[in-house]
């Protein structure tokens, strides 16, 4: 199943869930409006985790994200292995691009922890720490 089709199915299921949570009369889930209209009208943050690659490569997916969410979370754009692949060398370009996309589309951005079990660069994993 393609990414846009999965997102569309998730949107339909989530619309029913959000409607049940806040009262169906307060959430607008018409296909032409998308979930974002209902979330905005209800003053709810409703989001998804995205990567720049998915947004850059799949216009249908990007359109579904814009129509259905008002908040983005990173997948790995702010992992320490992406932000500091080599000790002392920083690269925030992927996170900057995600924030730029969110700003253009009037969305909030939520990051996540810099250090986790995956995505640690070699300079941390193999470093001589005392």
C-alpha cells in the first residue's frame, strides 16, 4: 500500500476517533476540508511525523499532510547523528528545511530527543570517554 493511501486510511480512522473524543458535532471531517480544518476549529494540535525525503519525493503525500495536520514531528532530522555526524561538525539543514515547510504551511513543529538508541554516530559509539 502506498504512503498516500496509508495516510488517507489513517486520516479517515483518525477523523472518527477525534470526533468521538471531542463530540462529533465539533469536528469537521469532510474530505474536501481534511482533518486540519476540524483540528483548527477545535483548537487541537493534530500532527504526524515526517521526513524531508517523503515531503520532497511525493507530492500526493505532501498534499495530504498539508490538508490534514497542523503539527509536524521529526523522524530523524534532529538525531545527533544527523545534526553532528562528526564531532564538532554541525548540520541543521534537514531540520531547518522541515521548520521552513511548517512555517510556510502555518504548522507547529515538535522535535524529539537528540540522543536515542538509534542514530548515534561513530564518534560517540567508538569514542574514548572517561
